[in-house]
């Protein structure tokens, strides 16, 4: 009896398993047979974030869910339908045509039989960022949806600097700059109490050629020797970088009591020494031979106003290489209110262009100044003087421009005057018919260590980005080809009684802009 019961129990168990398998098979056949005539796709909203060199899944599902194996599944970058990252057709992944950048890095891992057509991308690079299109079709219908992939990259430590603000009423301009972020980061200013500063700040995000973001911010504040400011750039609360600075006011022209006493003592010692030497000379009736004026004259003037004794090797006069000056680069913004009726400054205060290309007859100098002014130290900035081929085809070729510096007294003159050092201007000028020249002689360039003919050999198609380096301490202004990293020309005796402003003129013969990088 027990053996018969055991046989019946086993028979019942086998029947149950067989019944379940048949039911699952029937449901699968029914699911494949009942493919709807119309379907949609479900994809995630917002950005999909991932790290460099990681794997990421770009989700995409059919709605309603049904077997997608008989369908065509195509994943491609926006605008590259005929060069997909992955193509599934005729029940298999096709080898061609596909984008070679994705070969060996993509697969369908969601389960086509369950209606999941998600794409898995491995070894993610910066070039993989952007919009991806999930395209599913059959003989009667197709549907597509977009997924946006962003690679998360933590940028560099912010660089914070302080400069005297033009017209700031005793205030200083504090600037914060950080590069190499993805996606767009958040920049926050705080005082030493940790309170966020929102009023009066400006923030600018600029994409670079690699797709990463360069973020910069500036604001006016009162100078202080004790109340530091912090600049924090972050992607999240855990992913951030911070720098701090004391917004000290420039000390030029301010005398402390100790400095005054020390200077007075030195002056008294010098006067006493001179008087003693004079009396000793009279008593001994001996005179010193004068220095040879011919040698003095031949060497004087080669570097500013130094004498022959001071410049026997001329080491102080040799212009710096581009690699040395680039570390002095500052973030320059343009005065948003140019004094010329035909000039226009962009909202981000980085571009200036002419509203007309007919060169109107006006009596106002066609240039705009920087917001910041400089009176000491070394400052470097770059200006894009030639646009890309795309903009050339729209706006036309650049006909004329000039870039350089001017004294604060020269900027008070609104009329058109010769752009010479005598009038407080040191500029690098371009005119299509004449080529390049500098401000002290419109026919002959001045060069620090190159022959003058090099100026004539520069083609307008070569010089795209002009680098400008102002060395207030050595009274020198140098120009560089920032793209080829070559020194072009240097001007000496660049002297101001107070401060300098950067000068930018797009000319009045075309509407192509000058752009501060």
C-alpha cells in the first residue's frame, strides 16, 4: 500500500512540473504573438551621471512590455542615425554599419524577450557625453526616445585673486576661477562666519574643447586684512574644492610711521655722506674723471631709462618666454558702457564688436577699456582676434583691430588721437591692407629680441589669439602668439603716473568681435 501511495505522489509531482512548463511556454508564445500594433518607449528623465572608465546602463523599455526579439533596435548619437553605436536586426547584433568608437564597448543586457532594450556602455570616456537615441521599429510602427549621458569629473582647486576695482569707491575686485568640471558645478562665496554671499556676484560658465566646464566668478567687496573670503566649487556636498583669500587693498602710495622714519634716516645719511665727500674733495683738490659719455649714450635707452652701468648684460630687458608669462593670466572683463556709439559689449562682458561695417565718420575713439586697472606687478591676458571659419563665413573677414594698454589720463580723452606713447597708448594694430604694427612707429615694429622683418612675415590667417603681458615693475609690454606660444614684440618705457587699463578695439570696418579668453 505504501509503495502505491509513493508512486501516485511522484506521478502527481511530475504532472505539476510539466503543467507549469507548458503554461510558461504558452505565455511566451502568446506574448510574442500578441505584439501590439502601437507601442511607446520608457526612458529615465534627467541626466544619467557616471564616472570615467566605468560602465553605465542607458535604460529603455517597451510599453506595453512584449518580446522585442523580432524588432529592430538602434542606439545612436543625436544626428548620427546612419552610424549607430549599436544595431540589433534580424535577431542579432550587426557588425556594420556602426560607429567604430563604440566597437567592443556596447551590448544589450536588459533582456529583449521581456521588452527591455537598454544599452550598456563600458569604459566610458569624455567623448561619450551627450544625447543618445533609443530607436525601436517593426514593419508597421517605430518609436524613439532620448537619453542624456554626463560624465562626472571633479575639477581643479579654485584660483582666487584680488585687484583694485575701477570706480569701486575704495573697493577691490575678487575673482575666483576653476577649470575641468563636469557637469556644470556650483560656485559659492562665503565669509569667515560661513554665511553665503549672494549679492553683487557674477558667475560665468564656459565649456572647453574637451566638453568640460570652466567656471569663474567675480564680485566687489570692501578690503580687509582679517576677514577672509572663501570660494567653493562643487558638484555635491561631498564633491567640492575650496580656496580662501584675504581681500587686502593695494598698499601702493600708503606710508606707515615706521616706513617714514626709516626713509628719513636713510635720507639724512645720504645727505651727510655727500657733504663729507664734497668737503674732502675741496681739501685734497682732487677731481674724479668723468665717465665717458659716448659709452653711456650707446648703451642707455636699450632697456627703458637705465644707464650703461645698470645694463651691461641687458638681462633685465630680455622679454620672457610665453611659458613664463602664462602663469600671470588674469580674468579681464570689459567696461559694459563703451564710450563709442557704434561699439557694443556682450552681456558677459567678454566680447566687443562694431554695430556697423561702413566705418562711420565720428570723432570718438573706437575702443573699450577693461573694468580693472593695474598699477604694479605682472598681468597677462589673451584676446581672440580672428574668428573660426564658420563665423568668417557669416560675419566676413576681420578688417582691422588694435589691442594694448593705455594710461588713466589717456582714457579721459574721448576724441581720436594718434595711438602713440606720447598720448598714453601702447597698442598692437592690424589693418588688412597694411598688416601688423606697433604704436610707436606705424611703419616699423619694435621687437625685444627679433628682427623687425618678422612683423611683416606674420599672416593674418596665422595669428588667431594674441597674448598681452604687462610688466609694471620693468615698464615693459610684450605681445605673444598664444597659439604657437611665441614671443612677437616688446615695448619699453611703458610708464604711467598712476594706473593702466587694457584697451580693446574691434575697428569699425566689420562686425566680427574681439573676444577676451
